[in-house]
C-alpha cells in the first residue's frame, strides 16, 4: 500500500456501521487511511457518537436548517475543505448533495443493491432489501459508485454479489449484503488511492496495477 494515508471525510445519517467497518480496516492495517472529519446530517446520531468515541473530529450539518440543497451542500463542503481531505465517503448518508466541481470524481457512496436496480430517492436501508425480496430477485449485493447530483446515479466503480435465499427476511439479507459492503468499500478507496480509477462517461475503468 502507499506509505501516506489517504485523508477521508465520512458523511453519515445513521448508526455508523460503515464508519466502524472502515475504522476496523484501518486498525488492522488493511486500509491505509485516516479519517479527518465525520459529518452527520442531524443531531443525536449514533454514528456521530461512535466517531466521537473514536476520537475523530465531528460536525453536524442539519438539513432542515437550510432552505435548499445548494446552501446545505455548500456548508457540508466548506467543512470538508477545512479538513483538507482527498476523498469524501458517503456512509449511510441520506441527503441529496450538489457536488462541487472540485469534488467530482472524489466523492463516493456505497448502496446496498446492484445499481441501477433498487436505487433512487426513498430507497435506503431495509427498504432496499424489502424491495429486492418483493421482486423475487435471486441475487443481490452492493455497489460503490462516484456521486453526482442525483440519488444513486453516478458512475459505478465496483459491485459485489450475494445470493438471495428463499427463507430470507430483510434483516437476513441486509446482513449478507453488508458482508460484501465490508469488502467493497475499502477496496474502492484503495483503488482511488492508487490512482487506478478513470471515469469515462458513465463508466469507470479500473487501471491494472
């Protein structure tokens, strides 16, 4: 791995399970990164408390206190700028953002389905797995993608799959998908860190090592 840790900003709106996974990967030497800032979309988030418990810098930007997406996004990225980060990682972040030009191709998200299926506004968390089961899908998984100005619509970096079992509940499927997320997100971050991701229109080409 590169000698210099990549500086990350992590944006979250929930319990911080993805945050904990990244921290765990860092602690065991499987991800050469440091978290420069963790931003929450509202007060009282378990994920923010977990970040504080890990000694990380935390900030809250409440969406409801801003009149529009543009002003909300400006404040979020002002804080990102202040932390001098190289990559922004959405980790259960539920708010639409307008991505500044300087962060296009430097902002990632992970979604618990195989996009473009079961993505978009209102499809997050267990709602995704409920929809997958309701449609009778035989395979599910996760998608890491670059973020643009729409929900779950940016260029796909990588995907990992898992089987959908006939006996699955949304909780059971969520657990199986998250096991793939734990692998996929650190892998995507490392590919970015190595300069191996090249966006070509709607596609992301992974440059061989």
